[in-house]
C-alpha cells in the first residue's frame, strides 16, 4: 500500500453535531463552536490549494450537506480583504447551521444521527476516490456534543469497519458530557484521535483543532499524537432480562429463617399436598411467636438482587432492562419492556408479588419472542455475513427462582414445557440458544436444602438446569441476604478493580460462540448418545473486523471445552 507523501492532496469531511438540545447544556455555545470550526476549515484550505472539503450537518431529524452546495445562492461581494473561497465556505456553513437549528421546532431530547452522517461521508469519499486519477488521502472530523445512542451501535460499527478498510481516519472532538465509548472505538480502530475539549475555556476548541486535527496523514507520521489507553472494546450496550419466579412458594422465607414450629412439624409440612395443590401456609411471610434472623422472603430477596444489579451498573448508561414474571398469558408476563427507563422498571419491580402458579415455560417463550423482535427491529443479526462476538448488544437472562416443583393447572409436572410457536418461518429468527445470549440461574435456597435441593421430592432443579447449561450460563445458590449481596458483587461489582475503566463482574458469562457437538451412533449396543459443548470466546483486547475464523486458526482465540460448571454464592 502506498505511503502518504508531503505533496499529496487530502479530503476532509467535517461532521457537525447541530442538535440544539445537546448544545443547550454545554458551556460552549453552538455559534462560537461553529465560528471556531470555520477558522479551522480556512486554515485547512490554506495548507494546500488542492485540498478538498465537505461539511455535513447532523441533528436528530436529518443529515444534510452544508458545503459544497449551490454557489449561485451566495450573493457576489467584492472585498479585496477576504479570500473568495473562504467567504463562500463561511457563508454556506453558517447559514446551513442556522437553517437546521430553525427547523427543530420541538424540544425533543434525542440523539443526533451521527451514524447516518458517517455513512454519507464514506459514500462521498468513495465517489471522489473512484473519480480521481491521483491518490487522495481522506479523513473525517466529528464535532460531537451529544451522547451515545444504543440503537445506532450496529450501523456505527459498520461505518467504522468500512472506514478502516478504506484507510480513512476518524478524528473525534467531544465538546460536552461524558466520553462517547462508541466514538472512542471509531477513533482507535481507524487510527484517528479522540479529544475531550475543555469547554470552560472558549478558545480551547480552536487550539485543539489546530494542533491535533489539522495535520494530515503524512505529518502525523512524524508527530506524537495523544492517545487513550482506557478504551473498552467490549459490547457497551447490554440487555438484561430479569425473569422472576412469582409462584406462591416464593412467598416463603429464605433458608436462614427460623420457624417457631418444632422440627417434627416442619418435616411433616410440605410445599404441596397429596392432591398436588399448593399448601397455602407457604404464602405466609412470618410465623407468630418465632425467633428469626430476618423476615425476608424469597420474592423479596429476588427483588433486592435485581435492584442492586441495576444500581451497581449505573455507569453503563446504555444498558437496557426487561422485567418478566410468571403469568398464564404471554402478554401478562412482560412487566417492563426494553423501551422503559430504569426508574419505570424499578417501580414495576416493587409491585411484584408471589401469587401465581408456575408458568416458567410461558414466560421463557414470551421473552425469547420479545428479544427476537428487538433484534429484527434494530437489524442486530447479520444472517449470511458472519457475526461479531465482541461487538454486539449481548443479552444476559437472570432467572431468579427457588427451584420448587413445577405446578400448573393440571398438577405437578416433572419437566419444563415451552409452548410451541406456530408462526411461519419462526425457526429463522427465534433462537433461544444463541452465542450472544446467556442465562444465569439464581436458586434462592441453600445447596443442602431438605425440600428444594436437587433430587428431592419438591425440587425442579433437574428440569430447570438443562435450560441454563445449554445456553452457556451458570448456576448460583443463594440462601440468605448475605449470600445475595455476595452474588451481586460478583455479578455486577460496585467498584472497579485496579486497571479497569469500569467495574466488570467476575460472575458474568464469557462472551463467545457456544457450539454443541452431538455424537449420533447407529449402533444399538450404545445405550445413548453423548454431546460436547465447546465455548469459543474472544479476549476483550482482540478487536475483530470479521466473523469468527474456523477452529484451529492462529487468531488468539481462547477455547473452553466442556459444560459450564455450577457456582455457589456461599
């Protein structure tokens, strides 16, 4: 590949974030920022007479070309003190920004269409490169004042990889607010610079542009540009689905609760009667005249775990949450959708009560369908083009249950039944066992519980664990509020470890591709077939611009073979 030369011409595409609602919170006004950007543009054009320029404005409604545009709309002015090309650029950029601001009649607080502006920039760069005889080195400069939008993650990453393949640098100037993780990745992957501007000093934007963004590719090869070592390349936007068991057994106290009844009475009292009906005494939250270490029930413990996880992940502002409970109908299972805010989800969480039968199969089918519709709506799946295990909106399903017997309207069941979806072509988009979807099961009882541990009469662990294992998840036993806090701290720690930008949970399932190998043997002497589950996961520092390579390729990918082992919070 040819190296940039000092005499080469360049093409600069400037993307201006002109979202009025975003700039209203910034100490630096949009007018002053645009004026300083115009000075930088004039300096860029003065470096080389063959330099080319494109300016694109973006808000939450549209993206439009501010320059070049129709030059006939500019009235001629004869001023020997102003270079005509500078005057044309100044008039078109300033007038275009004012027109876009005037078109925002409403005060909606929405994010700008930066991903669409980058797509327009790359298309224009491609047209210029194809029509030019000589080599033109192109780069993109983004002036941003808004925040990341989780819905634009996939289109933005596609633009970043396209720019990397076209050798187009992307420089980012972040004016206000928290750092944009998406734009940080854009600058790092393409070889550009990510700069946070000090808005308290009005002249800092122009200084930053002149000293860091003005040099071309050739000059940058002999300069020591500022870097950022705290960029997190893992999937920033994650989906958390909390599936809470609301059967009547969840109203019983945790294993550490001490009852006033004698041991003989406790041994004779079972969760279910002889006819398979639920024993209503298990719904009582307290026992008269007893001494207890605490009065927390299993449903209260489950609600506390969900609330603490959401609170500990406050720094991940792009996380989305869904709350699902048991219900006889699929519509009644969804208590909070992905579009609801965290406050709305937590408010709905406080209203959850343990008054239902076991409808776990209906709840699982409903949440799988909702996740499939979400991926289809935002074009997250790239069928036929491979998948990106480190660059996607990954899903964590946290199932909080006590593992009691599966009781339906027909009595006690010994297996978990998922309702059949008869929608045409459902096999094309409903995938419960996906590489980017993990299930973490939290069993709200001690491992040695006499009623609910695996293998006992009132336990359904043998029916529930396979669903978790085939999804590459993990199992945790929580028998007290202390163990619940330990699980939350491992799943979503409140503090970051040394060397981490943000806290990362050790109990989080590894990201990667879960491959199921099944041996089919036609030999009748073989009592049964065996299977092997292999988890291919990419390390966080490994940024890939393509699908997973074949097994055995020298790519630095780690391989974990075998079933994921169950864990205990205690």
